[in-house]
C-alpha cells in the first residue's frame, strides 16, 4: 500500500496515475538530471483521489528535495542573477522552493518552548533609554527563546499566549530583575510552582 501525500496514511491504489512524471534533480556535472517514475494514484477517503506520496519530493513540487535544498542554500550566498542562471529556475520559483525548505526545517526543529523548566525575564532599554525590549531566556539551555518590543505585564503575557498548556505547565521557576521580576515572575502570571525575583533596580533595564 502507498501513502496519501496530504495525510500520510496508507491507502489502496486507485489507478496507475496516467503516465510518467518528472522531477528536476541536481545536475550531474554539466548535464541536467531528472527523476522519472510512474506514480499511481491512491484513493483516500479524507483527501479524495490523489497522486501517491513520493519519498524524494513534496506534494505538488516539480523538484526533488535534494534540488530544493541546494537551491535554497544558493539563495543565501549568491545574487538573484546567479540563482536564476546556475540551477536554471526563475527567481519566483526559487522563492517558492526556499519557502518549502524553510517549512520543512521548521517542522523538523523542536520548538524552543518545549520542556522549559527554568526561565528568566529581563527588560532592557536602548536608544538612550527611550525604547524597551522584553527578553525571555532558557536558563538550562543558555539561550534566548523569546523577545518583544515594550515592557510590562501585558507584553510578558504575550509570551505565555504563545505557549501551549503543556508548555506552560512544565515551567517550574521564573527569575527576573527589577520590575521584570516583581511584575512578571509571579505564579498567577507565569503559572509556575515557584517564582524567584532578584530585584536589583526599581525601573526597567
């Protein structure tokens, strides 16, 4: 049994799909390379009759995953003219490819909000103290996980709105400095079991 490209479930073959299909692959030296295969269709109750999932490409794409990764990398190091000329694809097509690659990478990378236990919040100012930013860090993994312009309880509340109930419940300790500690790292706001504050100043930053 083959898989449906939309839901990923195994489905029965519907027909042979009406002929061969081609996908652009990475060039072999100076020669253009394509993957050619007969792709049957599957009958999926939830997704209707669709072409079966192919392990080397995304649904609806005319390119292999290897080709898309190479094209997306090239967009980060070369000009528009080079990208359009080297893999011989239009700039708009290259943009669509980069978007698909970014979505795949995003889906494969774990969320920075998963398994949080010890977080810290700080409010700092820049531009001679006229502009503030709120930063949240993961103490265990030593990295910034969230930032937003502004300060105060409402701004910090946006961080918790971005979390799922499971992600919020995993937080055990929240630390902060100054107003960040006294205003934000409280059990009612952070929904944590413990809240620690190291108040150093009475104003943000």
